[in-house]
C-alpha cells in the first residue's frame, strides 16, 4: 500500500500493479506502464532500468523512472522509492491544480471594463452638474451636490447583474433543449465566446480501449461472434491468445476485470466473448518459461506444460510470427507453410 511506503524501500512491479510512489528502476524486463493519468500519453510507455537519463528530461522521457499512480501493463521490474506523497510528480501536479486560479471569462472581463467606464462617467456627472448649476444657473450649492450624487447613482445600472443572470439562464435553457446540460452559468457564457474547439481524442471522443474485431481462420476472416461457431478452431486460437498473455484478472467486489497491456486485455475479452475462460485455460497448464514482448524480438512466447505434453504459445508482429512458423492450420489439419501460403498471409 502506498501509505506504508517510505523513501528507500525496494518495490517489485508486475502487470496490474499500481505504482505506489516515484520509483528509480534497478531492474526491468520488458516493463511498460500506463502514464495517461500523469502525462496524457495514451499508449503504454516502455521502461528500461539501464537507459541513460538526466534530471533535465521531461517526465514522459524518463525511462528509468516509474511514477506514482501509473499502472504496470506488461513486464516486470524492481526499483527503489525516491519520492512519496506530495513530493511525487503526481503530487506536484495536484498541488499546481489546487493553486491555479480560474481566469476571468470574456463576459466578466467586459463587465469589468464597462464598470470602470461607468465609474468615471458617474464621477464626471457628480462634479460637472453641481459646478454648472452653482456657477452658471446660480442654484444653491447644497442642492446641486445632491442632484450630482443622484445622477451618479442613476448612471450605475444596479439591475445589470440580474439581467446578465437571466440572459445566461435563458441560454442554458436553450442548450438543455438541445440535450446539452450546463452545470455552471459561466460555462454557457464562455461557450458563447468560443470560435475554435480543440479536443483531445483518446479518452474523450474514444474510450482508450483496444478491441479485437476480426480473426483469420482457414484462410478467411471471421468476426469475433462468428468465430465462436467455427468448430474448435476459434477456441484453439483463443486458448493460444490466453496463454500468450500475462494480463492478470483483477477481482473486486465479486466482479472480475481485466488489467494490463491493452493488446492482452483485448485478446482476453475476445476469448471471453467466444466462450473461452481464461481462468480455466491457465489452470490446466503450468508455465515453465516466459519470454516477454520486446522491441527486438517483436513477439511474446510462453512454454507451457499440459500433462506430459509441452508446447509454445506465441503472439507478436505478423512478420515475426511468420518467420517462426512451419505450418498453418487449415481444415482441421496442419498444412506446411510453403512460399505461396506465406506470401498470401503476408
């Protein structure tokens, strides 16, 4: 737990772990972390304990660091805690947010300028009218001073804040009729001044979630739903996907959820859609050796044992997997992967 961690502690990191503090990595094996909550980077970031680094680097470029609040999506690592609580990068960001002051809206700025002009107009009336009345018209000075003050008060529109609130309320009502709910009136006012909208796509317009849509079986494409009806071949493919994945299944409140690398979680979700239980597949085998995905091999492979039989479950970039393949499953049997078939798959 992050509340029990102090600077100097050594922590172990694995898929699905939430990094409890800012950690300087001592060892890493194909370690990737999701830093979207800290830097906005939507894809997992590769970490390397042996990479060169400096304090002048931007947060997103510090490959030797794992930051508090980020999620480990793949690989494993070991590191020493260098900062906790408000001293972490996440803590500093939160502190900056708390200290930030909202700027004035365009309408507030315009009202401030209008109020400044009205004050000078009011002062001018309160001085000019008494002077002209007393000196030119010969009216009593006391009476002219009262007239000047009356004109000054009349110049300032006390109803203006009420009118502005009514206009903004009317704008919020019209937006609500178009299915846009305005929680703050100042939002409706600011929206009226917008000329350009720039929006972040990932996590805003999209859900920041990968999804398996199509699989290839027997030389043709199948949707995930249709693959469930493919006799045994779809299940075999999904079992390989489950075995060649180290995404853990997290359980909270009696519900199971997938955490880890987006590709792995997408494949586990596809397996579940076809009816393949990841828990059942993993229970029936013993993992003997695992080679995580890295940028050099571009594939992940796992050696598993089921009873007396051993096999390798492999996934990765198409060109990397094809280079290791000698046959292809077609029509329920293994067919040698000759040059024409290899070219067709490529």
